[in-house]
C-alpha cells in the first residue's frame, strides 16, 4: 500500500460522500466537494456550473431517491483522478419521476482540503 492507494481510497470516499449528499440534499458537503470550476453534465445533454447544480438540488428540481454508483476503475495521475463507472438512479427531475442508467466519468482534482469534483459526464445507455 502506498500513496497511490491512499489517493484511490480518498477519491472513492469522496464519490460516496457526493452521492450520499445529493440524496440527503446536504449542500454544505456538496459545496465542499465541488470545485469552483465544476462542469456537471447530465444525460439529458444539459450542463450546469457549480452554482447552477447546487441551486437545482436546493430548489428540488433534482430529487434523488436512490443512487448506485459502481466503479470500474480509478486512475490517479498527479493531482487528477478519473473515476470510470456507472450511475443508476431513481429521481425526480422538475417533478417528473425518472429512472436513469448511465455510464459515468468523473474527474477529480486534488485541492488543499481534499479531492474536489471538477467535471462529471454521464452517457445514457440505450433503452
């Protein structure tokens, strides 16, 4: 076990906190986990900044009821980590119940307070 293993564990823990925080509507945790320059894409093709995504969660535009995020691999290169996996969820989007099943790519960056999400990009799987 070395520093790279510690980084992978820390990134996976941050992923877990992020997904739990969206379900709990914990904006304090999300604010800390999201880099200021966050680019958060959605499988609908929409893309949000950090402020836009946080507001959509706060306002109830997105309400996450169940989220699963199995990880296939984590690659850490310097101060960047890429998480490759999947994200399935039951959620409300602007009051409409949806179930989504996406491939997911998350880019994390090392920050003074820990790892922060810099970009998220899902790819919707065919129905």
